[in-house]
């Protein structure tokens, strides 16, 4: 499945490590995805809400189906996020620019998830849907 198909087929995205600071890439990407009609689940244990959406402490707390897990965390934190992604039945583990964990890839792919690494979901959207 290519990136265009992923972005067309899957509409529920958890953004792990979202920030409430507008200058941060995680804020800008999550806001962009919301504006493009995706259902965004902000994940950050330090936030109660993000742009009017309830924020969750962990992936496991999200009461709805999550299809894409978009990760804005340090590479060393991604294997645990990959395990959580498998647990909740996500379809795609997306590691943002600068994030590429081979261990997380192994965990996710072994469970059948598609893995994207070191790519910005917003930039990929703009490339595929100009």
C-alpha cells in the first residue's frame, strides 16, 4: 500500500507527542490533519485537550478505532509506542521526520502493520494531494 492509499483509506490518526505550542511541528501537523478532515486523537499525558479535542494519556485510553499512529517522540521511545500500536489494532505506524527505530519497525511489521519512517505526514499529504 503506498502513501497516497494510506492517506485516502485511513482517517483516524493518533498523534503521539502532540504539543500545545503552535510553533512546534507536532501542533502544526495535528492541526493540519484536523483541517483536512481526519479524526485526530491527541496523545500527550501533559495535556487535557488540544484544539477542542480531548487529549489522551496513552494510545490504550483512546475509546475509538485508531488506524494511523503518528509519532513525534524520540527514537528510543518508539518501540514501546509500536507495542501499544499493535495492542490497539492500528494499521500504520508512522514515524515523523528524524524518527526511525528499526526495533519499532520489527515489532510493528511482525504484527502486520505498515511502517513509515523519517517522513512528515503533512508533507506527504501535500505531495500526494496538491
